[in-house]
C-alpha cells in the first residue's frame, strides 16, 4: 500500500478507536485504594497505533511509566486492526518494540501467565500483544503460527466493516451482517490450534453468534471473550439514549454466551460509547456502573476491565469530524464528540477511584482482584496453556498467597 493510503488507513483506524489521551482527568482516590491497585494484578488495554496515537518514543514510554507508577501490571496492546495487512503489522510491531528497547529493563513480553505475575512482582510492564483484525493473515492460514511466535495471543475476526471472515459491528448496525463465513471458521480453527484467544469485540451480532456456535460445537470448554465492549442494556433507558444506541455496544444475550464458555467480558471506559450520557470526563461512578452491570448479569468470575486508550486523540478526532461521511452510524459518533465525549479514562488515572466506588457498593478485595486481572489470568491459562479450569483455580489461589508473601516481605511495586 502506498504511503498516502496507509496514512489514511491509520487515521481511519485510530479515529474508530477514539481512545483516551494523557489529557484525561486524574481522579482523586484514597490511599487504601491506591495501595490495593498496586498490590493487585491489573490488566488493561491500549490500542494506540504508531503514527496517530503516538509519534515519538517518549510519548509511549511516558504512558507506560504513569501506568506502572499507578500499579497497572500490563496491557493488551493492539498491533493491528481494521483492514491492516501483514506489512502494517510488522511496521507497528517494530515501532512499539523500538520504543520499548530504549528501556528494556521495564518490559516483559508475555508468553505465559507466569510472565504477567513476574511483571507484577518486579514492577515491570507486561506486554500482551493482540490483533483487532484477521486481515493480517492475507488469506494465508500458515501465518497463524508466526503470529503466535510473535506473541500475539488474542484476535478479532471482523472489525466494524465487512470482511472475508464475516461482518463487523458497524456493518451490522446498517443491516449488513452476513454472519461467519467458511473462511472465518477456518481462521477460528487455526486460532484454537495455536492457543490464540477469540475476541468478539467490534464484531456484528450474527457473526459473533455464529462464531460462538462454531466454538461451542467444535471446541467445548475453550473460552472466548469480549475484550472491550460496553453493555447496550445499561443505557437503553437513559433519557437521551439514541434509538439504535452505539454500534459498538453488545447485548445481554451475547455476553451470557461468553459466560457459558468460561470467558470474560470487559467494559471499556470510553466516553462516546456511553449512550444517552456522553460525559466530557467519564467518572468513577460511571465506570463502576459498567462493571456492576456485568457482574450482576454474569457474576464476578466473568468480568474484566479495559480502557482502549490512546496517548493523543487530537488528530483522530479532528479527522473524524472532517470526514463524518466515512462513519455510517447516523451521526452518532460525531454527535458524541461534539458533546465533549471524545476521550477515555486511562486506568492509571481512574482505577483507584473506581475501587473506592466499588467498595462503597459492597465489593470485596477478592472480587475486585478477579475483575481487575484474575479472571483474565484464568482464561489466558486455559487458552494459552491448555489448563483445565479446576486445576487453574487451585493453582492460582496458591500463587496469590505466594505473591502476597512476596509483597509483604519486599514491599509494593
């Protein structure tokens, strides 16, 4: 792809994310909440492409330093999305790795759950690569093995639009959800074969349901997930809710199937997806509402957290407003931007305050430890390491106690 076309793609990709920048508000929190976050494995998500979300290495390094200081253990980091190809993946991987190579002692590139635990104990950043598209395969299933060796451990099969695998959420919003294709089934088969987690965020409902049918029939007991999706049901009765809602948000019947598989669902603290509210600064209460909704629906064992952050949203929001015709969502996203909802809330700046809010609602430390990272760890070990669920539950509790003793002896991160 020519440079100009690639630049356009990157702007389109990033403007579809509309993630949080480091201009986001820092929310006050208690000392106990800040300590709890530092003492707990916390796994968030960053989806900031080089070239738009960040352009200088120090920007990326600044983001991760603030996250470490706040106690965020690691991030599911997006390397590719939308219609990006193999070359784009390699370019993005190199850009991220080159930045991190300036501070090599601060990162652990995750290949197992033990790597995440090590990052937590030693105050490093656990780097968990993911792809929000299957187009990087370029119709070559043999590349799945290479993706696994590169460290990509989760993948979305259809991002917003229509692809050979199936239809994304924006296409479905406009009545063009063709469902999962035979190629999509073949891609899922290879993902399961190499221990790459199926992520259904951004996916059209029919395509997602078909993918879940395929998993349940052929790979019972293998979890699948929504890594960053808000619950449509939370906002349907809001006074100013739009008739169709945000095309990214997912229904209760979709996420209930994820629970049945043993997976997890993570709400993302993204302002423009909060239909009917569109906060200029998403509050700890609103973030807690998202978590609480999913916990009440699914139970504490099937909920995670995500933020879908970017370092800087200024370029992509400006691009989206100038090219509103590219987003066939009835003007939903641009309207939300115009109301001030163009950011997300980075975990480093809000999670301790969310902890205080959830404590007020009666959540225990044990419940929050599951939601902030434990549930993801369980699913990771089942998918990456083929661990039976019962074995994981027992081993994980033993390792939690070991980590507590380590932190007690050597202090927090």
